[in-house]
C-alpha cells in the first residue's frame, strides 16, 4: 500500500508519532545523562531538595530533540505527500516560541539566570508565538443559542472577539502562567513529567473531537506525550536525570500553546473554562497556593520553598514513588472529568490512551527493570 494512504488515517499517524517520539527519547536520554555528568551540569543537593546526590539536569535536551526530530519526519512527509496533517495548525509559532523558552531553561540549567530576566524572555517567547498565530482571538458565546429544556435562549453574537491588545495580553498571560506552573511542580522525581503526560493525553483526546477537529494539534500532543513517556523511564524515582528548567519550561510552553491552538478556539466559554482548569488542575492549584502563601508571609513570589503539594504528601509519610502514584491518580481523574465535558468519545479515547501509557509503564517496571522491582517479583516468585 502506498505510504500516502497511511497518512490519511490521522489517528494512526498520531499513534505513530507517539511511538517515534517515545523511542527517540528513550534511546537518547542515557547519552544526554552521561554528557551532563561529564560537563558537570548537575542539580546539587540542598536543604529544600529531596535528592541526596548530584543528578544531571539536562532532560530538556532529550524532550526537545525528540519533539524536533519527530516533527521533522512528519513535516517532511506532509511536503512530499500533500496530506492534510498540518493544515492551518500553528506549528511554527509553537516551535519558535518553544525553542526560545528551551534555550532560556538550558542556560538556567548551566548557569542560574535572574528571575526578572527569565520572566522577560518568557514574555518574549510567548510574544513570538502570538505573532506567528498562537492566539486567543475569540471564544464562542455559550448563550448564542441555548436550549434550556423549558425554553430557548439566544443572546448576543455567536462569538466574543478580542481586540489585538486583549488577545495579546490573554495569550501571553496564559502561556507564561502555565509554563511556570509546570516548572513549580517539578520538585519530585517524575512528578512534572507524569502529570504533563496526562495533560498531553487529555489534549490529544479532545483535539480529535469532531467539534474541535485539530488532528495536527493532536499529533503534536501525541508526540509530546511519547517524548515525556520515553524520558519518564529515566526520570522516575530514583531519578537518573531531571527535566531541568529547559525541560519543564519547554513542556509547559507547548502544553499551553496547544490548548490555545486547539481547545480555546473551538469550544464554548462554558465548556472551555472548566476543561482547561481540569487539564492543568494540579499545576494551577500548586502555583496559586504558592503565590498566596508567599504573599501572606511577605516573601518574594518566585522564592522557592518546601511547602508545595508534593511536600505535604511526603510529610504524611509516603515515599516519593507512592506520592507520585497518588498525584498521577488525581491528575488522571481530573483528565477523565475534563474529557467527559467535551464528549463521550473523548472520554473513551482518554481511557484507551491512558491504558496504553500505563501498559508501557508496567512494561518498564516489570520487564526492563525487573531486578529492581521487589513488589512485582514477590508476586510471582517465592523466596528460596
């Protein structure tokens, strides 16, 4: 069968993108880890950190490389076969802004950058994305034609359109906010990576809904989910490598840009708001609590502390692994809720994709990492 016919099956393409990104990320992460060790780019232990030995922190290089190579493969296929995979999707805006934010994080991983400089560059990266089409330009009016069972209501125009200034401010605020929220969650082995995988899967599941119909956005979300899952093998407790600011910033930026390019433009205001809040519930909640907590204590908002949600769970007595499982479960439930608000089909897609990710994770644990998994070994083997 001609290869172009395969590319017409867009959901199959998304699965292929997921697998390619996963394999690339899985294979190159150990190499990046060894290079970081040789270069001395390490996250050193301190009072507010949970690890006791220096850990390489260039995981963002793995994520960026995997995303770039996978996207390059599909863009090349698009140019060769003229399929509708890319369409009007703002791929250039996401990658241009993402590249800026990645190199900002990479520089910060190598040599700490002042907070105000990071904020300015983040705004610049979001501005570049906005200029290249990643924009919140309008939302659908939920009261334009509403059937409220007992009567019908029709108010205002079909959409609420934003002027240029408001569009720019809303877009930049959203992208910068989510970018930093994901970075704040990255305080425990595998936490930000796992939570971001769940968010990416939720976006993937809803982006192919008939009301949203953004297959290229779904492909990008699938690629990000695959890259993160391949990396999670090396990032889960005990972590051999950290995301670093480069990985956390890049992941947050792409997730935020994807929601702008896919979900915001197509879903009504009533549905959009809770969907976005649920997809990013844990990072947004953790960030909001951190801001309020630091303001009440009279501390700078960007000053790190040991009072994040994962610290609270660890204080109960749970290990890092079990704390991660708890937060993954909560994120999964919120993802189910978010996809249910879009449609039943989105919910089923989310469940199927989540099952796939769990299956791959169990393969990591039970097969590849068998010797180190005492729990699984005890289930199947008897002590001699």
